[in-house]
């Protein structure tokens, strides 16, 4: 994937915001249990992939996921 100048600048701003808020989130993890941490990490990963994959691969990613087979869905559940 090739980024335009504007896309690269946008990506740098988003990554900076993500790193900047990571400290706040990490401070709250001291009180969280391991299941809670795993749950929230998985939820946000899923949400990010639902946004990022269609942007990178186009709308065809939905049909590719549907026809991915049993191994894809088993690994996704795990």
C-alpha cells in the first residue's frame, strides 16, 4: 500500500494520539483483572479491524471473510 503525503500525515497524527492516550489507559490497568484486560484488548482490536480492513482491502473483504473457511473462524473465536 502506498500512502499519499496527506495520508502519511494523517496516520502520524492518529498514531501520536494513540501513544499519547496509552499512558492513561495503562494506569487504569493496575486495578483490572487479567480477563478484563483480555476482553477490552480483544474488543478494541475487533473494532479497529472492522474499520481498517475495509479501508485497505475494499468492500470485498466481507465476502473474503465469509468464504474464509472453518480454520479462519476457529482462529477468530480463539
